[in-house]
């Protein structure tokens, strides 16, 4: 029989990141030695204390449904952690535990966006923020983040995109894919715009613990007048190296939580019970583990930024957050997809073309330095050789 998918599925292309990963994996299975710099997945094991807590929870029989909202102790721990680290004043009742930040993203948009509503989204950005609202019948309207502005917001451009249909603004801080971190001044100006136009803000802060060079991370919900209109997204995948555990959360006023939980209860019911138990240990007893990983990311970043900027024909700024570097390859005279394919075929390095993150990503490649220092050394040497060969053709 012919299967006719819903028309809205036309708005949901397959992930460009996963497409690169699939091709790289096939080459690897065929015997090629591929260095994977395409996936935003920490190479560290989950800290032992977290795994032990999960095992203890399973052994204690904590294998049943929890409240849709999450277990009370975890909600309390999340609120406390956010308040102590981000200067907010959340209560446990203002926390919803989700199945990763991906589900938190969907729930927060599905709860508030009607067909025809407009949502301001960074460009470039993790493309869930483009395709989820599109699938819901809403209209993503992009605002540019440019290298020459150190990936800060051009507020004249942003305000020009606001109409009477604009309902939400997305902020990803630190950024995937650029690694940029918004300054306090930028977030204060953004707050003024959100308040003046009465807009909700989705603030994706999954990388908030991974900032470098003494950079300050500012949570927009901590600024005057913003908690009431902000949905803060956080999670455990990146800082705690828990990608496969699939646990995230959103913090917001109770009225927003009540709207989001209705989506949540009809899609996933609740996050895994024993994973929630382990997450309490992550928040309360693993700060040293996170700091050790952050310091190693800093070391890797410093090396790769220096090495790439020594290669004639490519360059990059010095990102202050996440674990990504956005590499400028415009002088090579090829599209980002062409360069990514060239490096995969000739240097055996898997990178993501910047075009996978939106139009402003064209002319760039995203490197994830969430792999070993030794692999990064080898990768930079391969990139140097491949770019030199390309330029001499």
C-alpha cells in the first residue's frame, strides 16, 4: 500500500549532523580510520557516582512511573542548583523534568505556539528550533549571529523582525553551533525587547556549565522582569556526560509549567524513575567531576583554535562556551557541504557543514572537540594537509 505521511512532515528533514555521522560510520565499517568531530557527545564516561546511584535505585525497586512532573526530590534539587548557580529564585513547583532538552524544547513550543504564530530563532542554531515550530504550523523567523560581531545579537535587525504575530524568542546560550556566549549587556538589551513587546523567551542553557577563559554565564531568567516570561531549559547530557540517559528539565512560572506538562503527559508520561534518582547525585555530588571535564575541554579548545588559525585558508574565532568551534572556510571557494565531504573523503575526518544550522552557517564547518586530545592533534594535522592539497590543486 502507499503510505501518505502527514503534510507537516515535509517540515522535518533528517538531521544534517546524523547524515554525516551515518556516512562516516559506513566508511569506518569498511575499514577507514575516521576521526569523529561531528557529534556533540562528550567522550568521557558518566561519573561513577551517578552510575552507582542509578544501580542503587534499580536495586531498591524504583522502577515504576513517577509523577508527570518528576520526583519531588529532583525538582527540589534542580531549583536549588539553578538558584545557587544562576541567581534565579525558582521553587520546586516551577520545575518539570523531561526526557532530555529535546523533549523540553518540543513541550515548550507545542504548549504556546498556534499556527501562524511567529517565533524568533537564532541563525545559525541547532535546527530543532527551526523545524519543531514549522511542524506545529508556526513560523520561525531568524535573527543573525555573525562572526564579526562575536556572535552577539544585532538588535536593530532583531527588532525589525518583530511583528504583531511574534510570540516567542529563542536564546541558545552558550551556542550550538558557534560556541558563542552572550554577554550580560546583550541579555539585558534582549530583556528590554522581550518586555516591551510582551514576548515569551525560551532560554536553552544546556551548556551553561561549560564556559571558558573566565567567561561569565548569565541566565536571562535572573534579570529583572524576566522570570515571569522565560522558559529555562537545562539538562544532564553535556556537563555530566549523560547523553544516553535522556534527562532534561525546564524551569518556568507555574502557569507555564501547567501548560507544558499537558504536552509532556501525552507524549512521554514521565522521565525514567531510576535516572531521575541518579540525577540528584549529579546535581549534589559531582561538581568536581564537571570541573575536571570543563578544564580538559578548555585545554582541547585552546589547542584546536591555535592549530586551525595556523592553517592558511581557514580561520576561527575563540569560542567561550559549549564544545564547538565554528571554522570559517569561505576563502576555499567551496560550499560548506563540499568542504565537509572533501575532508571526509580525503582526510577521513567527519565534520558538520555549517549550512546544516541555517543560512548564516554557510561558509563554516562545526568541529566538536568532545573527543580525545590525541585525536584532535591528529585531526588538525590531517586538516592542514588536506587544505594545503586543496589550495594547490
